[in-house]
């Protein structure tokens, strides 16, 4: 469980969300965790 978050700008947030979606769509991936603090806006 993440205890420290990493603030991201809008472009980084979009890129990471895309990667997370791809990982979650893979049948071999059981769970995806991150320390992202998404940008607002």
C-alpha cells in the first residue's frame, strides 16, 4: 500500500491512466497499484 504520493501534471496523469487501463485489461495482471496524485483540471 503506497504511503507517499507523487504529484503529476495533466500530461503525466493522462499517460499513467492510459498505462493503468492497459495493465488492467491484461488477463495476467491481478492488481495494479500506484502512488499517483492526479492533477485537477
